[in-house]
C-alpha cells in the first residue's frame, strides 16, 4: 500500500496547526491532501476515521476545530508510526552461516546474552569457560540456535582444551538426541576440513563418528589418505562403524607405523564380524595375549567375549596349577581381562565371573609369598580419568556391577543373584544393580531390608556396619529433575580415557527405602538421600530437611549437609555454624568463615542471627581466628539484615 498521501496529509495538518485554525478552512493544499487520502477510506476503519476528522477540520461550522485538528494529527502520527521502517543503503552480504533447510531454529534471546556467548565460544580469555558451562546448565535451549551451533563448531579449536572438550561432548549429546539437530551442523564439520590439521579437526571427526556413525563413512575414507597425526588417528578409529572397512583395517594393522594409529586400527578392527578378523585376533592372542585382550576391551562382539574369556580362564587355571607365578605380567593380564569383561555377556563371561568369585580373596595377597615382593596382587582400574589400585576380589565384584549397568547387562542379572546367594555381602552392590535394572521397586526394598536388618532374639537389629556396601549399591541412583529417577554410572574408555556415561530411567524408589537409609545414620548413605531429593515433592523435602538438620548438628564437619538443606528449602540454620566452628581445633581465616556462612540454608534473618552467634564466639575466644574475621562477619550480618 502506498502511504505517500497519508504522509502529505500529516505535513498539511502540521502546517495548518502552526498557521492557526482561523485560516485552515481556506487552505487549498490541505483540501487537496484530504481528497488524495479518500481512496484509502475503505481499506481500514482507521483510514475512514482519519478522512472523517480531516474533513470536519475544513468545514465552516466545525464547533471545535482545534480539538478536531489535534485528534486527526494524533491519529495520523500513530498510524504512520506503526508503518515505519528504517533503511540504510549498503551492499547486501549473505549470512556467514547457512544451515540445512530443516534446521532453522533461532532463539529469541537478548543481544547482550547472545553476543557474550558467541564471544566466549569464539575467542580466548579468562572466565569464558565457566560462563559457557553455567549458561549451558541454566539455559540449554540457547545452544540450539543456529548461530550458537556455528560458534560451537569453531570452539572445537579453542585454546582452552577443557572448553573444546566440553563443546564436543555437547554436540555429540545434542546430535544423538536429535538427528535434525545434527544435520544442521554436519556440513559445518565437513566445511573447510583440514586432514592435516590439529586437535580441532580430530574433534570434528569424533563428533561426526559418534553421531553419524557409518552414515559418514565416505567422508572418513576420503580424508584418510591425506590425514596426519591426531586427525589420522581419529579417522582410523571412525572406520569401525562400517563392515566395508574390514580389509582396510586389516591392512592398516600391518602398515601403520605410528603407535597411536596402529592401536586405533586394532581397536577399530575389533568391531568387525568377519572370520578373517577373528582369525587375526586368535593368532595375536596366542602370541601376545595381553595385547589382544587390551584391544578387545571396547568390543561387544560375541567373538570378543569368547576370546577374552578363553584367555582369562586359561591364565587362572595356569596360576592354580602352579604353571604361572603371580608376577607383574600375570597381574597385568588379569587386570586387562577384568576390564575387557565389561560390555560383554554370554555363558563364557558368566563362567569367568564364577571362577573369579571362587578364587575370592586368595589372589589379593598372592604376591606376598614371593621373595622380594613389595605388594599384594593389586590391579590398576581406570575410573574418572585417573587410576586407582584395588584388590583382585574387589575388582571382580566392581567389574560385574558396572557390566550390569551396560547395555547388555540385563543378561547377567541371574548370575548376580546366584553369586549373591553363594558369597553374600561382597556381591550386594552387583545384585542391587541387577534388580534396579529390572525395575522392581518392591524387590529392591526387600533386598535392602534383608541386607541391613538382622532378626534376633530381641527383635530386629540394624547392621549399620554395612552402610558402605549400601552406599556403593545405591550411589548410582539419582533424581532426574523431572520427578523420576535414573540409574547413572560412568567408566573410562581405554581408547581415549574419556569418561563414558551410562544412564537408564528406573521406577520410583519406594518411600520405605528412604526410611531405611535414615536409620543407618551414615554420611555416605545420607549423600545418597541427597541425590534422591525431589524439590517439587514438598512432603519429601520436609521429611529430609528435618533429618538432614538433625544429622548436621551431630557430624563435626556438617558442610556436606548444607547443600541438601538448601535444596529442601530449609528455613532454619540455628546452631549449624556454631556446631561446625566449635568442633574446629585450629585457627580459621576470614575466607573460610565467609565461605561457610554463604552456604547456610534458611532465611536472611536466620542467617544473620546465626552469624551473630559465631561473631560472639569469636569475640569470646571460643573460635580462634586470624585476619579480619570479625569485620567479615559484621559485614555479612549487615548484608543479611538488609535482605531481610
């Protein structure tokens, strides 16, 4: 619609207002402008009203010409304001990013937030990592915006490695959740890809192969010929997704000279199902059993399960018969076999666990009988990207528990129940994992009751000494934030030592289990209760808040209880800080006092009152402090009073 006549009318009305209403009835230019607008009268009631008012202004018998003029001018201005545009003469340039047509999501987010996020992802500097991580937790929907996704691809090359790794994990998680989301960034991962590049390009490959798998096989193969260093390593491991690559991987196992590349070729080959592959691994196991078992740790193939179980049972039998001594080589082989049992199932794997359970703790101290031995039979186990040494018997039990949480774990549930019935307490965490996977809340409750309650002549006795086993069995259960519960655990991949997560939705936890854990009165099981908190369940929050408050007044170091109390929305903190600082037998600093006070639950008034009690103890010398402790407390008290 051409609004030129309306603009002309506004100018004539303004001129008439300046000249005065006494002369406006004779203004022929205004009359002409009104006539020009009349064709628009039928377009809208607004235009009709404008024409009506403008015509009245020109009539000789208009009683309130000034008021009518003002009303007409106001209405015209309002109309033109809604139709206004801003233009600038510049060369039009295409957007730097053009995503897949199916992926056109744009978040409605303030420029201040978006600009800061993009800057944090695309540039280096202090504080950017924490800002991005916190924003991801608080507003994950922002990371679906196509502009942010493009910046996330750029962030794979961030100089701060923790940020780059975190972004890679988010892209993988988002891609696995939504195929459309990944299709929107796949071309960005492939665009300007440099097979001779550095870690950034390797991360691109990792994101693509974890989400697209075999669908991007043509890309892996096409880039491999020119790839160098870590990019070549990542591309070789990505070949595991397609059976078509078996011949290529067999060749790479023979031709690759770089250590990491050769290892990745072995790891990738272990995913193949061809007879040539497993003939190759059987030959390798005969010559170098430790090396063969190590490469089969990530493989879920039935052939891998048979080969690993064969090596393990043979080594265990040789030790029993005295053919092998418990030296470093045997220790490493047992350790590798136990790690390789994860993710595998079948009759052979069950037999491995049975035989290992039968040995029980005998192997724990096997090396102590050797001359010049300085350690028991201990085993390295990777967990959370670090290494810890635990006894053989404990490793067997932990291996079974983690295996029950893997994808094929349900098949091992009957074995866990069998070993628990045979050996009792050590296998309680494993059997609880099996029952949790089966999703039977009533069976979980009965299992827990039978484990911690002992019937005697004078009634039931609670076995509080079993609290650590209960913690290990139930620490994998967490509230999912939506009123439900999940079974969650993690393990470190032998390929890159990166943490892999396991997560399954389970049925609700019976309320009676909360009561049993409360009776144990143990800090470890209390933290299990904290992980089970449902903030929207007011009755549960009140119950746990009361329990945590009592426990916090008994434990000398009650700091672990402060966060659960805040999550329960506890309104009181009376006596908590006094109890904590009274039990400290050393000098405390202002920073420690401030840190503790800021973690307290309750209202601002309650915090101010508790801080006043701590200040009084400080002044009386009950608490020994150094620095400006008193001034820090006084400032905190004033701050809380102001908030109250």
